[in-house]
C-alpha cells in the first residue's frame, strides 16, 4: 500500500506540480528578460524619472517606451479621495469609496478570513480607481495609545499582527494591486515621529517589531514596502543599510519596491546606496528631490553606480508588470453590497469588552 501511495505521489509531482512550477519559472524569467531589455533602452534621465514623485501620489513613466507611471494612494481605511498638489481635495464627484473599519477593529475580530476579505475588497476598489499601489496594510506595534497612527495599526501583539497582515496582503494582491506594507520599522510613537532615534535591542526588534513585516514578505509575498520616518540606531530608516539590505533583501529575499514615506528621505547618496528605490513627497518642485536631479549628479560624479540605478528601475518595472501590465486582471469594483457586508461583518465582530 505504501509503495502504491508513493508511486501516486511521484506521478502527481511529475504530471501536475513540476509542469506548473516550470511554467511559473518560465513566466518569471520572461518578465525578467523583458525588464532587462527595457532598461538597456533607457537613458539615465529616463531611469531617474522613475525613481521620484511627480505628483502627490504619482510617479513619471517613460512615454517613449510605453512605460506608465505608478499611481499610489492611501490607505488602510479605504481608497483616498483624489487630491491636488499637497493633499488638497480635488473635489471629484466620482471618487467615493468604501470606508472600512480601522486596523484596531480588524485586529479585535481575531479573524483571518475577514482580514482577507478586507484586503480583497480594498484591492478591488483600488483597481476601480486605477490606483495600482495601495498604501496598506499598516501594522506597526501599538506600543502606546498616544501614537497618532495607533487607530489604523492592528494591535500590540506581533503574532496576531503577522496573521492578519499576511491575509490582508494576499487579499489586496489577489486583485493585481500592490500592497505597500508600512511603516518599516519601529514607528510606534507620535512625539518626534518624523525624526526620533529609536534605540532597541536586537531581541526586541526581532521578536516584537519585525515579525509582521517578515511574515508579510516571506508568507504574504508583499510587492512593496514603505520606510518609516524615524531613525533606527542613529540612521534614518530610508537610508538604513541594516534594515533595507541586510534584513529585507539578504535575509527575507524581498524582490519588490522600497518606497519612502512622504517627505521621509534625507539624503541622495546614502539613501541610494543603502536600499531605497523610490522617493515620494507631496509637493513640487519634484526636480529638487533627493532622487531627481541630485541623483543624476551623484551618478555622473561616481558616487552612485549605474548598476545601483538599474537595480532600482528593475524593482519599479517588476511592480508595474505585477499591476498595470498584468494579464487577466480582475475588474475593479467600488461600493458594492459585498464591500458593505465586509465592513459590517468586521464592525460586528470587533465589538468586544
């Protein structure tokens, strides 16, 4: 009986699993080949244009090569209204979206299935609004109730956060929309949150503050991640080699795009060489950003290599292929009865003593 069972398993692997894996590997190799070919055709100026904002939530593309810009949007509570420069409402009449319960409510449900439904519906609404990177989920540890973002984070428990974050990411990306997990890392207080220096020992970092990020990448396969405003051990997160290269790329094998928080970049050379891919901010002039003309000058001066720039462009294009260039993309939907039911179910299950 055991011999027969082993033979069946072997046949299943040979006929079903191995061809599927081969097809997946071939598809990935095909995308990588296409990306490499595109990069070879680009000028330095065109490459740099992909690496910084050109509007409050958007980036430039390369029209000559048919490359679109990336359109991002907040956020954890639903797809944000359209805005002008600097977050002023655009007063659109066609941008209404579902207002989902906040992160602490979702965590209070202890329900992974609801986390997936939340992510799925948020992704569906993002696609309906043509926002291909949704800046969610947010799940820094709720260390203090006085943190201005605690309401949109999940909980104080790293295990619970990990389970719910993974399901949220999977739900969002089921709609071919990139989840942008945030804020990486240790962004847990309001006072001086834009520049506070966080001193945390390695055990606490690994056991409390990083598990949900790690799970979102290694189990949820998140496509983008946002750096936090603060410093970790005297180095801003947006240029922190230990966070962005040692942990994120080397240990967790992250393939995707590292995005700064809005206005959270503080240098050109250090940020470029230590792992940041895309600088975002909310106000012009965008040519003055660290990853705009200053980055071109740094490459020409030999302070940042062309290979480093190409790697960043590769990450941008990889996300574009996952989202706006994806084939067989689901149709976006917004404010549906199903989304309302998800909102109701989360709110109902969140009511606890």
